[in-house]
C-alpha cells in the first residue's frame, strides 16, 4: 500500500487533458496537470506521456476511505528557477509542438 512521501514507479494507463492516470501494482495514482512538470507551457497531459510510459511519482495524498491516491512528478526535480537552471534573459533552443 502506498503512503504519502513514497516514491513509486508507475505505468501510465490513460493520458487525459487534465491529468495522468497511472498504476503502481494494484493501486491507481492520479497526477493532475499542475503537478506533472515545471514546464508551464503545455496544455494537455497527452503531450507529456502516453499509455505504457513508466514514470517516477512522489505520492502526495492517500485517502484511506476512498483509496484515491494523488501524486506529483515535478516535486521529484528541483525548481529550475530556484536552482539557477533558468535565468531571466537565457536563450534556449526549443521545439514548437503547436
């Protein structure tokens, strides 16, 4: 059984606009769009992952009554603004997707 604070390897079962439904063993984990990535410019979780992808997730909420489990992906990685990985005025090469 997953507990808050656990790091779990999950498999994406469904990618929706608003979040990723994942499975860790027999438990389903939902990662909502604000907690998927530090990149704020993607409009759908379908751009981030697809069914079958294996991801690392940090468990942030477990409701013992309903069994609902929520997780974060981005909290496993440092904030790029605070870590200095991104600076105002940086020039980056990017791929335009839409």
